C-alpha cells in the first residue's frame, strides 16, 4: 500500500494544502512546531479513522474554523485505487468517511483496509506507561490483520460498558435486590466469558508469532548481547500451553468471575477479564534480565520501540487477512533522536526493506544518509515552515 496524494483543508495549521508523495521515502524536515507531525497525524486519521496521537477531532480543526477535511489517494501493488475522504464538523454532522465516493457507515470497514504502522515520541508510553497503553497498541495491531478480532474487541467494550453501568447504577441507587442483581450480572458475565476466551486465544496466537519477529528486528539493530522479551499477563491464563482447551478455559474463567461477583457489586465495577491484561517488556543483556519500564536507559527505550515497530510492520505484512491489501505504510516521527551515529547508520541501511516511509526530523543532514539507500526518484524531501511546504526536492 502507498499514499500518492494528500489534501488538507483547515486541518491543524494547514489551510488548504496538497502533497504528492514518493512511493518509497518521504523526508519531512523543519523546526519543531511548524507542522511536520500534523501531516503524519492526517495520514493516521485516514488509515485508523482516528489520530495516532490520540487527539480528539475538535482539537484538529484550524483555529477560527468550524470543520476540517482530509483526502487521500492510496494505491496497492496492483494499482487498485482507494480514495478516502474524511470530513469533520464541529456541528451535528460530526465525522463522516467516504471510500471511492461511497459513504462508509461503519468505521471498522476502514481499519485494516489501509494498513499502517506508526512510531513517534508518544510511543514512549508503551515502555514507560500503564497497561492500557500497551493493550491499545496491540489491539490496534491485531485488529488491522483480523476483522473478527476487531469485532470481538468492540463486543468486549460494549459488554463491559453495559455491565459496569448496571453495577455503578445499583451502587448509587440500590435499585435491585442482591439476588436480582446477581442474576442480571450473570447474564452479562456469560457474554463476557464467550468473547473473552476468543480474545485471549487470539492474543496468545499473536504472541507466538510476534515474539520471533521482535527478536529478529532487535538483532538487526544491535549486537547479540541484547534480547528483547515480551510476555502477556492475563487473569484468564494460568498456563503457557499453546494447546488450550476452550471449554476448560471458559469453565476456569466462569469460576473465577463468580468468585469476584460480591467484590464487583461492592465496588461497582468489573474486576476480571481481558480488559485487565498486560504486556510486559523485559530485556536480556549479557545473561541478565531487566524490566524495560524501570531499568532501561533512554537509548534502550528508543531501541526497544524501534524494534517493536519494525516487528509490527513484519507482522502485518505476513498475517493480514482477507483480500490483497499490500504492505503497510510506515510513519516514523522524530525517528533519529536519542540514537548514536552507529545506530542511525544501521537504521538507514535497514529502512529500504519497509515499503513507503514518512520520516520527520529537525535535522536536514539525515537526508544525505538516507538517500544513499533511496537513490534518485525513490525519495522526496519536504521542508515545512509555519504549516507551509517551502521546498521540495
């Protein structure tokens, strides 16, 4: 997959601007605060239906305006066109998508159609932040490769929302007797069990396939003294056995969630399920294992994140389901910060393997390093000043 053209109207600091991109390397440079990342954010809106920086749509409207519009022309390796248009109005219409002039009624029809991997300073939350950040990242990754998983995650959210509303409402009003409430919660718990088992099995399958890709990507960046490790911690798992008996897993989950019922009623919230899962990042260095969150250096955090994103690209490329969609587009925001010269050179050497790239930086010098591997028409450079492209080569 590649993005050929992008049009921005009233988006962030862009009034009415268009971009024509290289199918390989797009190097976007300029001082901080001038709008480099806004271009990447617009691309993520088209591919993810939302900002990869988690900005709400109203925050993305140019100051003084009432709406924004983003248009992108994508093509896959068969030259099939995907014309995506996003309109957002601060009024009643909200957010609307069209795909090849047809209105998109369900936004999940977009996710996975235009596969995307993103790396930005925001991703430091993956190695330093709370479990929710890691779950969100991997749910988005898996959802791009599996429409079924995406539906299961949406169902999980719906079930938990209904169950938690019931628990919270009763905590405040004492509307129901204990026995009546217990029966109502058990109905939601049965739905929760059914979807939770499918989610955890899919997450374990993902981990089996992702771990070797992460190790491979890390080895490409650094010497063999390092080894990245990612594990999943889940309420539903008491075993590392890959051959899970679904009935046994369901029964075990049912027993545990029944035991939590009284606590849930007292606290007014769900206390058990895959919404509590955590992905734990550690690294082995010279035989010693340490927790990335607590003990990694700033440079080690950056290396882990880069390897993680390279592995995500490989995972989508190998496991995306459905009709042919092509390789992911790769967004790399502020890529070279925190890296020494050796790591920068190694990364520049690796990047030609990764389809269409959008790289931002404040330093023009990195273009010379990159163009050794992206000769001639394979690269375009954009200088951004105050939301305007003032130089393209």
